[in-house]
């Protein structure tokens, strides 16, 4: 591998999972063919776990709810198992059975508006993750109540980032930036052995404006925020992370949660989980999660961080101040 500091990355942009995906490989041996393979890999994942693609495994599981179990691939089975682990650990604040609520609110898509309260209640009644039955022997998934729907929107991009990481690793590429709409993996070191500088998005500004940067090597940086998928009705902002307790978008003063850790699937699940848990419970939760750092940014421009995150952060924006 070329580890010379002047190596220029080869990059490609894809549009998948409703997201702009950008992958840059810092290695002179990278070719367009590698990006074709990455695109195929992304299509394969989407073709398994998409909630809206009729041919996907998750679509099949959802459309057989209350009728019969559906056999899925190992990959899909394990991802749903992982999502269920987070559901248990967060007592259902993270909830992969939330598909009906996600469809009902339709946040981030045209025409989104506050639904009628009785429709929210009905969708919430179909969101009990305990009714997702996993058969480890047959790899069948069964949704016990008719009309239930799994939604993996909170974990799928992290899973895809890990899959790209594994692919690049197998190809012998040590330096790369994998970015799925802000769900980032900074793979290895920069060419030349230095750390990567990754900006932490200012949740109050357009993409690209940061509150500062963190220096990392071989880590994933994943943010859940209120600033990209939302709508405004009667002056109130409704963002896309829902509280399974109420069926309404979480409105707890948090603008964003950023997680830094080793596996992007976990980081994605954690960023959504901590957003719903809130600052106090979220910081407690993350204390029990090894090798993982978290940063909360509030609407009041306060920062709450684990000590490890504070150590990494080079804050450049004075409007934001540490509150813990
Ligand atoms: P992003 O879509 O920016 O990656 P997240 O990773 O936080 O943000 O995922 C948000 C998505 O997860 C929503 O669009 C929806 O599909 C789903 N979702 C919403 N609320 C929850 C929840 N409480 N638990 C699990 N998934 C959720
Ligand atoms: Mg995500
Ligand atoms: Mg997430």
C-alpha cells in the first residue's frame, strides 16, 4: 500500500438509503471497479433491509405479520437481533418495531404533517418489540400481530458503513473515509500515519459548519440530529426520532448526539438510543458501554460530553459551551 503523505484519494458518491453516500480511498491501487463493488454491496444491503422495497426481506417479514414467519439471510437476522438487544437495553426507547409510526409521520418526506391523535395511538399499539419473534434455528422472523412493521432506519446506515469497512479491509486498503450522510467511518490513519480531523456538525447551521473537530484513527463518528429530517407546523419543529412512549417526535431540548466508537452499527443504534434517552440517562447508559464516547449538543448550545470525548474535541465555536 502507498502510505506516502501525498497520496490523492479516489472517491465516489452514491445515492442510496435516502442518503448521499461518499467513499474516499486513500491508496494508489484503488480503481473504479472497487466502487462498483461497493455499490453492489450497498444495493444488496438495501435489497435485504429496506422497509419500502417490496422484494426486501424486511418488507416480506412485515407483510407476513400476524400470518406466518419469514426466513431471512444470516445478515438480516443478526441485524434485527442487534436492534432487539438495544431495544432491551434501553427498555424500548430504541425500538425497531416502530415502522407504523415512521410511516404515519413520514418525516423527511413531502407532505409530512402532524397526524390525528387516534392514528398515532393505533400505530403505537402496533409497535411492541416484544412481539418480534426470532427463531435462531431456522432464521425465521415472525411479527406476532397483524400490521406490525420493522424499521431499521436507525441502524442500517451504520451497518452499511461497517460492511464497506470490511470490504476495504479485505482489499487491503487501510486508509479511507466512508460517509453515509454524516454517518462516518474514518478508517485506519491518514496516509502518512497522521490522525483524521473530523468536523462535528453545528446543529444550528447548514451542513459543513462545525462546532469543532475531533482527531481520530480507525473510529466511526455517528450523529443523530434534528437538523436534517424534520418539518415545521404552526411554528413547531418535528424531527424524525420518535418517542415510542408517546408516539410523537422526541422534543427534549437535544439538537444532536454524536457517538465515537469502533463499530458503526453500534454507533448508529447508540446515537438514536441516546437521543431518546436524553442527557442524564444517556450519559449513564454510555458509561456502561466500553470504548465509546458521546457528545450531546442542546438547542441552548450547551455541550454535554463524556471525558474521552472532551479530550478528543478541539472546539472552535465559542457560541457552544461545556455544561458538564
Ligand atoms: P438518521 O436517519 O439521520 O440516520 P437515526 O440513525 O437516528 O438518524 O435514525 C432515525 C430513524 O430511525 C428514523 O428516521 C426512523 O426510521 C427510525 N426511528 C425513529 N425513532 C426511532 C426509535 N425510537 N427507535 C428506533 N428507530 C427509530
Ligand atoms: Mg442513522
Ligand atoms: Mg441511528
